[in-house]
C-alpha cells in the first residue's frame, strides 16, 4: 500500500504555505482510515525507523543487547517490544524455589519447561492433601480407641471426673498432634517464582523507573521473626525482579542513567553470567539474611535514552553492549515524500485501531480525507524543517486521539477536519501556549500605546 501511485505536490513548494489541504492526499484511493491496511507484525508498524528496525531484527536473531538513543516519543519502546516477535517461544522456562533443609536462608532454585511448574505444584498439593487425610484418619482412629477405653474404665470404676478430664486431654492432644504432624507440609511446598504457559510469547518487561528490589529481586520481610512454626519459610518470601521475569525475553529500560551505579553493576553481572541470586535489599529486614541460589536471567537488554543517558552509563555496562551488541540513533523526522505520507496515514489508522482494541468503550471514529490531510500538514509543521515530516509520533498521536474524542462526543461517524482544528487548539504544547500568551500581551500593549499616542495627538490639536 505504501508503494501506491504518487500523490501530493512537488518538493520545491512549501507544503504549509502553498499547498491546499485537499492536495495533501490527492491520488490516494481511500475514503477514510478504515480503508488503510495495517501490517500484522509490530516491527512493520513502526514509522520512519527502517534502519533501527533492521538492527532490532538482527539483535533478536543473534540475541544481542541494544542501546537506543533518541528523543522521547519517536518509537523506541515500540521497537523494543517488537523484538519479542523474533524470539522463539519454545525456550520459555518456569522457575521454582524450594526450601533448603540444610540452610533455611539459601533456597534452592530449579528450572522446568514452560507449563510444567503449575503441574508440579498441583501434584505436590494433591500429595500433601492425601497425606494429611491419612494422618487425620489415623489420629481419629487412635482417639476413638482411647476414648472407648476411657469410657469402659469409667463405667467399671464410676469416676465421672476421670472421664471428663481424660476426654479433655484426649481432644486437646488430638488437635495438637494433628497441627504438629501437618505443620511442615505447607512449609515444604515449593513456590512458583516465574510462571509461563507452553503457548506464551517471550516476555517483554518494561523496567523503566523501577527500584532496586523490583529490578533485581528482593526477599520480603517476615513479620514473624521468632523462627518457630509461625515463621514464613524463606523460600516463600523470595520475589523475582524484572531481570528474572525477562528471562528468555526482552528487558527494556528507558532513561537508564537514572539507575544507581551499584544497580547498573548488578545488571551487568546478570547480563554476563545470565543468572543472578535474589537477596534482601533492605539491611534492617529479616530478609537481608536470605540469598537464593542463582536464578536464570538470560534476557536481551534494550537500554534507551538520550545522549546524556549514554554518557552517564556505567562504563563497563556500555562497553559490554558496544562490544557484543548494537547502538542505534533513532530519527526525529523523515523526508516529506509520497511514501512517507502514506506511512503517516497508516499511523493514523493504527492509532484508531489501538483505541478500539483497548476495549474501554472509548473507541474513536476513523478519519476522513480532509482530517487526514490536516494531520499530515501538522506533522510537517511540527518537524520545524521544510520538506520534513515529524516522527515525534507520541505528540502526533495525542492530536489524533483528541480529535477522535471530539468526534466521539458528537457521535460522528467519521472524524472531520473541524475536529482536528479544534484538537490543535487543545493539544498545544506548553511552550506554544506561553508564546501565544506573550504575543497576545504584546499586541495588547501595542494597542494601548497607539491609543495613548492618539489621545495625546487629539489633546495637542
């Protein structure tokens, strides 16, 4: 569809000043964005980042890490998410944590194929339930025998108090023994740390802005620190981090410079060793003593940000990615060509479909030809350069959604140019609003000056 017949105007004209709105999509045989085909793969839906898309494909096939540098809203997270489409799903694993009978504070870690962890846990629960039922039946039989013996002894001796006291001791002993004999069953039950199904897609974990515990894993604090039966077993308090949940998938971190150096160092260890133990991150917590066996962390890291983010990265971490991966600088604009205009039309259709797929009941109507032309014109204006189209698609998508919301409020079948015009006024960036307010005040001041000059002239006359 992008290679369709030519349309638009020649590049020697200024599209903003000289091109009528209806000529922006002249030659495109559609009535609305509902007629625009959308590619099934997410990587093909990214607009204007063809070189980065090639790198993403290669990095996924070779399992290499990537640094993406560029301005916000240019498609970095979408490119990172599309990488999971090229990763094999059959390699997914379930990760289980078991109680260590030799050292309570060093839980045992085991990996099984995806989907097997849930079955192991269900089978273990069934075994515990059967064993508990057998124990209860045995204790009940013993209690009945002892109770019958007490009853016969009471009938023969006539000591009622002896029977009452013996019955009380018997009932108390029954519940006490049953609790003691079955207390260790739940404690020995393994914990399913990472769960997958056999048909699941490789995970994509966005760890942007996470704390150390959420990124690297943590051990919860135990409110019962007595070490007795009420204490929560250490393996049940182990919580996975983003590096563990991204195993066999993609770990995406935007503004990576916000991570502390020690966290970046731990991230580097997880990348190099492809495994990282989970330990307590709070020094005063009872979980600080617990450290599990190494947990798999075989992920692909996508570190995103601007140039400052790259410069403030841990030197060893960046060196690792540069030596064994790729660095990509994403585009902020693209040439105003016929092919790229068609891509932006497809972007509008994608935004409309994404709002429909959310299922929130706030679907927006498709855009007609005139409204599409205005959005294309706005993309050229926001690029700030002649003959270019803006790739800050997050901002442009906001304009599309606001215009669609205005059309939806009116129950319109299609989003029209009037909705886009109103949306442009609503969706002005803060800097533009400040500039408009400044120009407005300047105009008022100029009128006031001219008025005073006119008044002085009349007085002099």
